[in-house]
C-alpha cells in the first residue's frame, strides 16, 4: 500500500501542497526526429543469396 492510502483527505491535500512547493521547474527537452534504421534486412535474412540444389550427386546453383 502507498502512504497516501493511510492518510485522510486533509492530510493528502497538505502533502500535495508541499510537493508542489518543493518541486523545481523542469526543463523540457526538445524531441528531435526519430532516426531510421539503416539496416539492409533483405541481406540479413538471406533473400539475395544463391540457392543450391542437389542434382545427380552434385550440388548445383539454382
């Protein structure tokens, strides 16, 4: 359980006032553009590789 669950309404309001008073103003960070991945997924997955097939005891390129 949280501490706020054990306090009555008046005590909770008092704690909120103290929290607001002690909190320093936060500096907002500017969010830039999301960087896109520069990964060649087709190369990783092996879609552009040669495929081989067994033909007559030999392995041939398909």
